[in-house]
C-alpha cells in the first residue's frame, strides 16, 4: 500500500480536550451567542466510535483553531470566551507546569498544526489506532477525528475500504499488527502501509462503490448487510484468484 497514491494521517491532538472538544449542547450555545462560531466547530469521531462500515457519533464537536489555519480568534468572541474560561495558564503552550506542551502556537490553538486539515473534507477511510476487530469506516460526511484514529485518503478508496473490511484482509494480515493486552491490535501507520494490496482499475473501484455504500446504509438490517459483505468477499477472492480450498479456509470472518 505504501506505493499507492494515498495519505495516512493521525487524528487531531488538541493538548487539552476538555476545552476543545464540546458536546452538542455547548456547540448550540456558542452558535446562538455568535453564529460565526459555526465556522470553526466540526463534528468529531473518537477511536471507540468506529465500527465496520459504520460509526457511533456521540454528538461531540471540535473547535478547529488549527495553527495552520491562522485563525484570528477575535472574529469568534463566543469561542474565545469559552476557551478563556479554562484559563490562559492552562491553555498556553509553553511547557510550563500545568500548561500544554511547548510549541510556537497561540494559547487558543490546538497543539498540533494540522497542515493536512483539508484531507478531513475528502472522502476517506477512518480507523481506530487500537481495535480488537479491525474496523474501518468510509466517511463521506466530513467528520474530523481525535488522535486515537487515523484517516486514509487518496485513490481507489472504495476498493480499499472493501479490502480492509474483508475476510481476506483479516485472515491474511491480522497477525501483521502487534497484539496488545486483551487481543487488541495496533493499527499504526507504519504497520498498515506495509500491507500489500493488489492494484485494480478505476472500473473495479466503482464496482465496489455500490457495495460499500449499501453496507453503510444497511446498519439496521444486519442480515442484508452480511449478504453484501459476502459479495465483497467473493469479488476479492476472484481478484486474488483464490481456489475453492483457499476460499473455504478463509470463510466469512465477521468479528475477528
């Protein structure tokens, strides 16, 4: 996968989530106080929210004062007041005791620069850094993610998510990722980009698009969803030219 035209980035490290990650009630309060606040508040997913072809959105939002955006906080008085409530000494990025890590960023900015912020607004794959079940979610809703997730964007995205959620991937590559306590696997970038994935045409990528979107739309109908996942498995078996014995050995791996 390393040779593909894709980008893999870790999610956002704020340095102080209590200030920068807010619930829906607080988001509504900030926008009611100043509608411009909505320009810099976006929905966010955490690692625990990621499922296979779905997510459990917890009604959480992040204040996107990324240093790379060079935001003028004076344009967002409600957000400034909210952040100020946590105290300058706690939010400053000086490395002092009780403050955030030393950086060149402003007190109201996130700790990471997030120069890749525009990748969050592309069709992408989201996956948790630590997982028992190797879950991957296709995002076309512009979610941002915290630092317990990674995002993957680039070419052949439908084929890639189908492959990553497939029985073939779990069977062949599960042991390529370090196993931690309790059977949890670590899906760091350095491990995932080493996975060898057979390259396909754009026509095949489009074929997988229909199946991927069906899987994501059928969360309330697990029986029907499984039928589409089996169809994806069989398409991949064809692409990888597996014989009957190999297909039987892999089977359908639903939760491993």
